[in-house]
C-alpha cells in the first residue's frame, strides 16, 4: 500500500503532469470561457430557441385571428363578447374559471 502511494506521489511531482492538471482546472472553472460557462450559455440558448418557437407560433395564431376578425363581422362580435366580456343591455355574462381561478380561454381551446 505504501508503494502505491509513493507511485502516486511521484506522478504528482512530475512538472508536466502538474501543469496539465492545473491547465485543465483553470479552463474548467476560472477561465472567461470556461466549460461551465459554455454549458450555461448552451442551456440559455436552448431556452431562448424554445421561447422563439413558442412566440412564433403565438404570432401565427394571433395573425390568423386578426385576419378572421377583419374579414367576418360576426366573428368580431363573438371575439368582443368572449375576450372582453362585452354584452348587450339585456344579457348576463358568465365567466368560467378552472380549479386555480384562472380564466378559461374559449378562443384558444381545441375541440377533439
């Protein structure tokens, strides 16, 4: 067992090994473009790409809704009633919420 420790100590006394170990530690933790920093940047990039995809999809949905509202006056009334709770003077408005008291959006739900 003591001989194994002497062999390990001899390896650590080697200047090339020590410099290489120091260099790997430096680029992993302390360098401006460290491996950890690069990992966090890659993670942030994936997150931003997912957000971009989501917002592009939302933009497409809203653009389709706008086109439909501009071409069909009946849909304009339906949109005003459902989205902004507008009503005629002799009507009642019922608002549906889920278990967490979040408003159920009837315009974006899909019926299967």
